[in-house]
C-alpha cells in the first residue's frame, strides 16, 4: 500500500523553517504569518507522528528524525522547481542555457556577460554551474564551457583559450619580513591549492622552475573551487597557483601580482561544447561568435 503524501503546505513550511531555523524568517519568505507556519508544521508533525523541531526559548533546532527527512524534502522541491523551469523554457527559443565551472563563471565569464546582453538583447542567458559533464540528452542545457583536450565524441567542440600556470600573491607579500624575491622563497610561505582536476598544478610548475617538488607537499591550504583559492591569495593568506583565465582581471586591477617570470603552458584548454542538433541555432551561434571574440580581447 502506498503511503499517503503529507500536506504540501506543511512540507513547504518545514523546508523553509529548517533551512532558516526560524519560523519568523520562514513566514517572511513564504509570505504568511508566523502563526500560520507554526500551525502548518504542527499539523505536519501530527500527520507524520514525529516531532520535527525542538522548540527552545530563543532557538529552534531539528530533531534527529527531521535531519534525516530534510534532504529528501529539499531534493523533492528542487526537482519541482527544475521541472517547472524546463516546462516554461521548453518552447522559448530566446533562452540560452550555458553550463560551466563555477570558478570560470565567477572570475571570467560573468564580468564579460553584460557585453553580450547589450549586443544581443533578444537572448536571455541562463548560467548554470557544475563540475560534472553535461548530459545534453536531457535538453536542459544548450552548451557548456569545459576544460579539456576537445575530444568529446558526438559533440561539437570550439576552441576558446588556453591557460598558463604561474604563482600569484597579494602585493603585500612582496613587502613582508620574508619577501618573495625568487622561487626558492616559496619554502617560507603557505601554498594555496585547488582540487577538482588542478591538484598537480604546483608540482608541474615547480618541476618547470627546477625546484624540488617536495615544496608542494609542505603544509598549506586546499580549496574545492579555484575562485576561493584566488580570493585567499588576494587576502594575503598565501601563494596560489594561478591560471590566466582566473587571475588576469585581479592582476590588471592590482589585487594580485606575479612574483616570478616563470610560466608553464597548460596541456589543455577551454572549449565551447554543444550537441550537433543545437549547434546552428541562432542564439547559440551568436553566443559562440561573441565568446570567441571575447577570448581574443575583442570585447
């Protein structure tokens, strides 16, 4: 026998209250009164026969059962939002959905995107970020900007740009008690690392610089996303291994400096990847043309 689903309003109230750990904030988000939130959650608890919140004097906490329940409820609402978004966008030929890496979006694509919107006001660009390869069969994504060698079978891959690898740091580090004057000085500083396919960057650069690769194993900090690594370098926490596309704007504005003249060419690059069925659509063709011009400093 299939279990009856609990009240949708109760689930919405629970998800919002659990996310904020506040009935007041949940009520504001859902545009209802705090009393309504409280009543909806109480009815949900009665339906489930389970207490979801521990109500304290000035604090709200989730019960162990609620902590187990929340991820599934949150995922269900997210699926509903995505399904609705797909439904509303299905026949909209003016919406272009592009997937890319979060760090590339934050440090390179978004600062330039206003130019595309100015020159193509009839195209509504939707940026989604992911570290996984896009499944174009779902139809949710028109194109993706991906890092690699361009060998994605069955897809069109347009070359955009390559990166160089080189250390970057805050200008303050050049004036510190132990300033960075030569690559050997790296042994005295915290190295900042990026995971997610960039784990080997420091070792490769140190090899090219003729330095012991053991320097890359000294105590340091590691971040999941490159833009977090770059921000840590801007904040003077340590020295990061920069990639051109992620640091060129911060270097131009003086937030970062390049302490050494040794740069290592990366063995791969960025491509605009799209399925053959969509490759000639006017919106994608316009974006491809603009993107290629942007990588050549034409915008």
